[in-house]
């Protein structure tokens, strides 16, 4: 047996061993106990165990008091456990089942993050790979997911981060088209290169790739002997991007490959987004249990007769006042 086959057998055996060690959830646990266990797993960053616990909670108590929150926590746990497809599917399911839920914006946000990191494997996250040369399908999906979040919930607490990531993704998609245009030039597909440059100029305004798009138009039209179009694109390039690498002393000296690596300006114009692509998303501000305790306390306080209700700031209330909801001071 060859070394390759031995390694394959070893990997399969390791996977089988890992799968056989899946945690067994005690069937006697109540809904509250399952939820507390899931919170402990999440706090300990034991996301695999949290996934199993939350799945058990959802299966055993589909209409329980923590069902909605468990579904949201499951989306988060899947994402943190690097299960992007499962996170996306869970987010889609939550959006479909709870379109008016007060925290549905969180599902949209995690869905966008899952697409954002879908093609970024463990190695890719820590090696300086040029993402502008990768398939942009996941980037487009992520851009559309974040756009839905912002359009539907412009005041969401996750909207600012989504907008920043959209800026990065738009720059990324534009840079990808620049690379495609240069590939066309190398292959002698000059019309395709010029058209790709025009597409960049028309669809990616306010990105650094616009200058590269104009350079593609100049190079493509010039080699097609369409000198009027080439001159028009050149004048626009000279007026708006006089420092572009394709210009030397104001004259066009285009190279088939960009003179500067795209990731340099992409990082500079994305306000540090490249450093944040693996940043974990925030969990919900409070768990369902904490919110319910706050609600029960507030309901008890509101139910007190006005004449015995204690005024003043919460910080000035005594221990016995808090314990007895103001009945005993």
C-alpha cells in the first residue's frame, strides 16, 4: 500500500474516532438545564458541544420558552465551529420561520459573515493569499446578504460592521475584475479586456480599481486600433489618476501585470478590514434567560400599588427593598 493510501486510511480513521466521541446529551435534562449547559459551552468556546446541546434543545422542546433563542445561538455556534454551510442554512431557516422576530437582523448578519468566510479555509485565514484572484462567488453572496440587512434594518446594531465589510467586498470584487482584464490582455482578447475595464469604471465608482479600469480601456482600445476611444480613456486617466502606475511622466506605459499588487491598495482603502475578516461576531447582548428575569422583575415592580412604590434611582435601593420588590425596606 502506498504512502498516499496509508495517509488516507489514517485520516478516515481519525475522523471516525472523532465522530464516535460526540457528546451524549442526558435525556433527563430539562429545557432550562439544556439551555444553561449550552450557555456554559458557548462561554467556554466549546462550540462543537454547544451545537449538539442546542440541537438537542430544539429537537426536544421545539415550542419551548427558549426555542427562538436556541435557534439564534445555534447559528452563532455553527459559524464559530467553522461550519459555514450549516450556519447559512440555520440562518435561512430562522428568517423563514420568524420574519418579524425582534432579533432577525442577527440572522441576516451571521448569514453574511458565513458567506464572507465561506472560501477562507483554516490555512487561508493565516497566510497572505491574494483574495482578488479567487472565485468571487462567496464575496458576491456576502455583499448581497449584508445589503439585505442594511436595506431591511438600517438602524440595526450590526449595520455599521456590515457597511464596512461591504466596502471591503466591493473593493475585492473590483480588484478581481482588474485581474480578469489583465488575463484577457495576456491572451490577446483585447476587446474583452477593454469591455472589462469599462465595466469596472461604470460599476465600481469610488473604488481604487477605477484607475486600473481606465488603463485596461486604453490598452485594449489602442491594440484594437480604436485610437479615439483609447485617447478619451487616457485623458480621463491622466486627469483623475496622474500617479497611476501605468503612467510614466504623464505618458501611458501600461504593463500586462499591474505594477503594484492589488492587496496593497485594497488593504489601505479598506480601513483595516483585512485584519478583521476572522474577527468573531458578537453574541446576543443578553441571553433569553437574562431577559426573562429582567422582564419578570419589571412586571413585579409595575404590579405594585402606586402608593407603596419606591421612587428614586435603582442604585439607592436597599438590599431588602430589591429582594421584596419594595414591599419591605
